[in-house]
């Protein structure tokens, strides 16, 4: 059975202002850096994939042209895999160089704030 007038439960709220942290210039710059890399690369890959699908649907003669023992369609299909692996490699390298170190620094700052807040409560 439920009580019609439940008593509010007191919960500890961390004094860290996460919205303030998210609005910090460092965090915003990190998001901007990530978006500048991810969005254009995603758009380029989607355009490349759409071109492949449209060529397969409407350019049968072109896709059927022999090229080095296989047809153009198969080569382009294999290039889809190569492109995927290339994008993955590029992202991992980018993240390791530009994103992860800054993320670690922001995480450490947030953990320091949390430790400071815990110490202030005691």
C-alpha cells in the first residue's frame, strides 16, 4: 500500500555544479574539437556510402565494368571496408592525441573538486 502523503527523503547532493563544469571553456573546447572531427568525417562517409548505393541501384553498366579481374561494383564494395577501417584508425589516433589527454585532465579536475567538496562537508 502506498501512503497518500509520503515523507520526502533527504538525499545528499554533491556540491559540484556539473552544469557549471559543462559550461566551462575547457569542456566546451573539448566538445567543439570532437565535433569538428566527427561530423565532417561522418558526413563524408555517409555521402560515399550513399554514392555507392545509388551507383549500385542506377548505374548497372558502370558497376559491371571489369577492372583488374573483378567488376567496379566489387572494388567499390571492398573500398567501403577499407574506408571504414581507415576512419576507425583515424579516429583512434585523433582521440589518443587530442581527446583523451584533455578528457583525463578534465576528469582529474572534477575528481579534485569532488574530493574538495567531500572534505568541506566533514
